[in-house]
């Protein structure tokens, strides 16, 4: 895939996003969309992740992150384009 139809982004998700199965849910959604990357909790209570794959799937993942799993309460999702990482899987980081 080339430029416009493939992208890699870094996101920071703020709100009530820890202790509500956000990382596991994110991994499930990302795998269902065929994305590579990772997700992790941050010390400040937010969650960060990188998603890589077809642009339309990455955009869909960002949309899903704005809602989150059932017990989450997302306040904001900030995304930044980053260089391609060539992820081979999607992992939950500790």
C-alpha cells in the first residue's frame, strides 16, 4: 500500500479509560479491522496507542475510540500521524 491508503497514527485517549477493559477492547477492535500496533495505560490515567493499516480502517478505529467499551467515558481522542512502523501484530503493553 502506498501513501494515501495506508497510515500510522499515535493516539492519546482521555477520560475514564483505565479499569474499564479499554486496552483489551482496543486490541479486539484493532484485530477485527486488520490493524497492527499497540495500546498501553499511561501514568496520568489516559490510554495511548498506535494504529497502523489501511487509512479507512485506522479512521474507523479512531471513531470507535471516541466511544470506547461500555464502561468507559471518553473525553477526548487526540491523534498524530507518525512514520510507518511495520507492525506485525497488535499488542497490549503493560
